[in-house]
């Protein structure tokens, strides 16, 4: 077992352990005296791990209830959010109880926001079961839902009480969902750690599990460092959005259906690097991205994507922040007007 302590305004531990999901009740009991636990999951993860988590929690003295919703980004919406709040009320969850997010990024985002909102705040635990959730969305306290206007536009900063990452759960991922997470891993290498990028480019989707423990730990440690320096996303933390401005636009254009977050981030990183950095770096990045069967660009006209960028949550007044990496391991935050960003992307 490895652990990383995240020293934010509300400190917590990230446990990284193969088989850790089987001990989740023991770990959660160590951080709470609550007698009741409410689990929120999706219909895929619930079938895979719901019983395991329930058994471990009940073994450690928790009275449990579980809510399941359809998997996919389409569920990260106001309707599902309302259903979760109703579930918490029906389960008689109090402020001294605990809520558990069991699943990928969608589950963690919407459950964390529900935990921040219900009774003005109930403690919650993240048990991320996808690579993307383990290395990115479960750590750092960002929670949100999507609305018609755009992705993650409604949410709250809400740090979890504990995060339990079990690398064994990644073995049940489809190749496509594994690739989704690798887009974020590539991002971490690009913005902060050249050795991590080299490790990723030396492997591919078929053999990446050989070094998965190292990747998970390194990515979480990078995010811990960035989040501790800028918990509320006003400065350095913006580098974690490399590839996301165009990526979120691609997701929105596709109505969050057939285009995943990882696909958007991968294409977004490649597009902005190709336009604004050296050809050599762009080609190296695209080669790495292709090894994980992710897109390196788009046929959608930039004129159709830019309106989504103007609604991005990173926009401030008439300005938009975007991230560029001119060398691997070093990210820069650029702030321009929305009009100037449009000219850069269309040029």
C-alpha cells in the first residue's frame, strides 16, 4: 500500500492499494464514527463492485443504502442530481453520516456536488474505479454537473474525506475507457513530468498495465502538488486544464454522447500544440496519443467549436485562459480575449 496526503484546507489521504476496495469499510471506519453510509454508483460499476463495497461497509458496522443511475456523461445532469438528493433524504442521511462515490468521474463529480449541497454539507469518500477518476477527478475537490450551457458549469469545491484507489479495478475497464484515462496521464507528463511522458510513450494500450501502479502514483502526486499550491483554481491549478478548452468544446458539440472526455482532452492537446508550439513537439505528442487509440484532431470546423469555448468556465469577463506546453514537462498559462483565442485557433 502507498498513500499520499493532500494538505488542502481540509486535509485527507489518498490510499493506493491493489485489493483496497475489499478493505474500504475498514478504511472508511478509520475516518468516521458515522453509523450510516449512502453509496452512489452507476449501473455498470454497481454490478461489478457494489456487493463488495456493501459487504465491507456492513462488516465494519455501517447501515448502508445504495443508489444507482445509468452510466455516462448524459447522467451528470440536474435530473440525476435531484434524484440523488431525494435518495439521501429517503435514506435519512444526516450531517454526521457519510456518502460514498463508487465509480468513475461522472459518479465522483455528481456525488461530490450532492454531498456539498445536501444539508449544506455531508462528508464523502471517493472510491474511483476508472483510470481517469483515480488520477484526476477524484483528487482536488472539484465537483460539478453539466447544464445545457456547457460542461461542469454548476458545482462546488468540496474536498473528500478519503480517496481509495484500487489498481485492480482498472483491469475490468474496456480498452476505450482505459484510453480515456491515458489521455489525462499524458497530460500530466506534458505539463509537469518529462520522465512520466517518456514512460507512457514507451508503452501502449496493450502493455500499459505493467507500469500502471507507477503511473497512478505519479499522476496523483503531481495533482496533489498543484492543488496544494492553488486549491481554488485561481492560478497554477489552471495548468491541469491543458487540452480541456478545445476538449470540452468537442464534448459539447457531440452533446456528451459518442465523444468521451479523454477523447476531447487528447484531441485538444494535439490541436493547440500543433497550432502554437513546434512541429517536432506536436508530432511527438500525436505519436504518443495514437499509441492509446485516441484522436489527434477533428474534422469539425473550428468556427463551430469556438462558441463552446466562449462558455468555458475558465473564462473571466472577456478573457479566456488556455494552456500551452512548448517543452515537455513545462506548462504556461496564457490569458487572451475570446476574440484573440478565436483568431489563434482559426489561424
